[in-house]
């Protein structure tokens, strides 16, 4: 549970860092009927997340201990590897699986050489509606290996 809290906290901090810049100076306003058309054509500010360069986003992910965002082929290979282990791991939520995979990589990086801790944390992270307490340590070990192989081989 502590790792989930830490992962959620790290994710929240990263999200806030990427999205909240300038929010206090430029709070969103609900558009009126007259402003609706203008609001839909508003351009992003220099500090909005859409203005961040790919290098800046990659740097933020690295600072958070996350691997680079996978390309489409890598993501598909990772999802296929998880489905080969058990279709219930992804259970139709590919984006969630990719996010959990990145978090699993951060665990791999955070506890180098401590496979027992890595597998335990992976088991806790990878739950599903039919496996609310995880898929078990044997499956978690396979998920950890798939995450490392496909998403963070350099960790």
C-alpha cells in the first residue's frame, strides 16, 4: 500500500508540475454563451503542457524515475507480452497497463538487485477486477520481466 501511495504521489507531483504551471496567474473561467466560440479557439500559453517540448517531457519522466514513453510498436509488444502471460492482466485497459508498466520500471530502478521487493511491489500494483489483491508472485515476476524487457531495458 505504501508503494501505491508513493507512486500515486509521484504521479500527482509530475502531473501538477506539467499542468499547473501558470494556473494561479491564469485561472480557467467558464465561458459564457458569447465566449464559447472564443474559448474554443484559445491558444495554449507558453507554460501549458502542450507547449512543453518532447525533450522537456522526457526529462520530467526521467526525473520521476520513469522510462521514456514507448513508441507504438514497443507499447504493442508490451501489451502482447502481458496478454501472453494472462489476458486478465490488461483486461482491455491498455493505457492503464502502460502506466503500470512505467511504474513497475520505477520500482525496478528504485530497488536494484532486490528481486523479492520488486516482485512484491509488482504484485501489489497489478490488480484487476478478478484479482483485486494481485495475480500472485509467480505472475508478478513475469510482469516485472516483461516491463523490464519492453519498457525499461536500460534500468
